[in-house]
């Protein structure tokens, strides 16, 4: 695809999504503030070109968004949940209309493949569909009172303002995971997207505003504040924001969790992963290889669920290693809008330097690099953000292996004995997001899924670590943060629980048989 063709196509996409040169970086819906904040330039890692610029939100715009959110919440919480669900349903319809241009913008601004960009928008559509049905079943429980002629039940009410801090690697889906559920619960949302992907945030806000205007949804139900870490810090310390949902690095999540915890607020943290696949002697390698390769190089290794470690039984270790090395020779790297390419660029040059440094650390600790990743230069790689993927034999105890490298660096580790040895290796890291086992032995798979098996929030059998469906709760344990987003009963985190007891008798009996006569 020629440079001219790409520029023409992206310009059309920006026009279609209402994303142009902007002098503002804050919105409470259809209204965008004019701001004098610092300019944020969005350069595409695909070709290094400036896509567009925005001005970051200032402290004044943040304050305005919070106040408008408080005002909107008073009205939005009174709208029946199924009516709120109808608005979210229409958002899903609108996202279907904009799927192609929004997916293309995600690909161009973030660098993931066009197919993955489309897939990310599909996740938004799917969570909208999920939320619509959920809007009619935000149910509590009927309880039996020990006191005669009393009724007890519990119910859920909206929290208020939900603050959302999202990362660059899924610049639109994570926003929708939170907003679709928060909105049907009756909350309002204030979103601080990554400053590395501001234009996709502008596009999402424009799409939501279009739907909200058609339904007379008040300004402030959906707000966006684009800017740096100072806005995230302000949100984390703000008592008017009862829940902060933060996706990103463990370092960032610890700071958010500490700030929110000090004010006894709630936090939903989805942080780093160090995900492993266990490959047992009975594994079907026809499934293993594509699962591993996609997990390791998809999104150029920039998913929180990317496969970082392979734990392979010694009896098949050499065979799996050789097949993987040959498979990596077939990976094509280049413009992610070209669907023939498997890998696009890393997000920026800093990510490239971090990746190359990690490879050197593996060598320094004694690892054997089987496929050495390098920075790619020349025609098609002018942005300086392209690399080739790496495979290294490394012990799980290496310091570099214990940390997440957000890049296509895959570690191979050998295990002997039974499945428990492999599980011990897998669990012996600080993170606990996603995990996988490839086996045709039911005893091994059940052991992996048992209480003494994988300690991760996600545990898969005969599929990879990457690619979760929205129907299941998403998140992990340990330094991954413990939060859950998306499906199952994750909606409960966006609400406050209330227990109600109703006395419809003429007496006032006390619980536990207590007598209080006077």
C-alpha cells in the first residue's frame, strides 16, 4: 500500500469519524471545551507521520467534567435500567456502522493489524449486546428473615461517577467494557485515555455523543479528558469519583490503588501479565503452534494477555522448539493495514529500546537466544518502530523473565516430571492474568483448573492465553490487580449493594431475640 494511498484513506477515516485538527481535549458529550492545555501530537507508529493534534485538558476542564458528571448522574440514575440499555443498544448499532473506519484508525494510530483493529471494535459491539440483556436483570436476592412478618432483600444502586484510565494497546475496547456496563447500571463516566492514542478517544466520544443526542441523554453521562498522568492522579485522589477503573502497568496500578485506597474509594485494576502456556507430552501440536505464535506476536506482543513464557515437557522440548523457530521464519512484518502482514510496529521508539534492552538482559543472565529480534530499517520501516520477534531459552528464575516486557519476546523453559512441576513454574511469577495448558490428558487439564492449579484469573485448556470473550469476567490476581471487567457478574463492581428489611407487622421484634422493653 503506497504512502499516498494510506494518507488519502486515513484522511477519509478522520473525516468520517469527526476527528480533525483539534484545539481541545475535553468533552462532556457533544460539547468540546476550547482549552489552552499543552499540545499532544499523535504520530502513527506505522509510518511515523503526524495524524492530528489535540490540546490536553487542563485542571479547569477536569473540574468542569466532574461537575457536569455529578449533575448528569442525578438525572441518569432515575432513567429505568432497560431504557438505559436501549441507549447502549443503539450505541452498538452505531458502532456497527463505524466498525471499518474506527478499526482502521485503531490500527493506524496504535499499530496493531487491521484485522485486530476490527476485532477490537467487534468487542465493543459485543459488550453493548451483553449490556442490553443485562439491563433487565440487575437482580438482587430475596432473603428469609428470622423475624416474623418481615421481608428482607438486597438490591444494587449506581455508584455515581466512574473514572476510566485506559492504555494504548486497546484504545477503544477497554473504554467500552467499562462504559457499557457502567451506563446500564446508572453511572456516568469520565474517561482519561492514553495520551499515545488520543484520536481514537475523540472518535469514540463523537460516536457516543451522536447516539446520546438522539436519545436526549444529558451532557456529562460520557466525558473524556485527554492528557497526561496528572489527570489520572487528580482522578485517583478525587473523592467525587467513587470508582476508578485503571488498565495499564503494575507500576501505574499500584499508584492508582494506593491513592484510591487512602480515600477508601473503590478501584478496578487490570494490570500487567506474564502469561504462560504449558505444553504436555500429549499436546496436539497442530493446535499448539498457531496458538503460541498468535499469542506471542499478535499486537506485536503488546497485549496484557500476550504469551510470554512456554513451559514445555522435556520429552517434546526439542521438537516444539524447532517447529517454533521455523514458524517464526514465516512471520511477515510491515504496515498493519496490509492484511498479509502478521505483525505491525511497536507503539513508539521507547518501546523498541525497552525490547532490545530486554534481549540483552536475557543474554547477560545466561539465556540462549534462538531467534534474536532486531530493529527493522529501510523501506516500509521509516517510523523506527518496527522489530522482528524473539525466542529465547531462559530459566523462569531470571530477573528479566520475572518482569513483563511489552514486546514480542517469548521465553522457553523445560520441565520434567508431572504436571504439578509445570504448574509450580507457571505460578512462580508476580503476575496472575492469563494461563493455558495444551494437553489431551483429562487428569492434567483438571489438575490445571483445580484450586491447586493455575493461580491466574484466566485459565484455558487447548487454546492460547490471548483472545478473551466478553461473556467471561476478565482480569487477574496478584500484581495483575484482582479486578474483573466485562462479562459474568462484573457489573456488580459498578454498583453499591444495599440490604433492605421491611417490617409489615404491628410489632417491633429485634434480631437475635434481643429484648429491649421499657
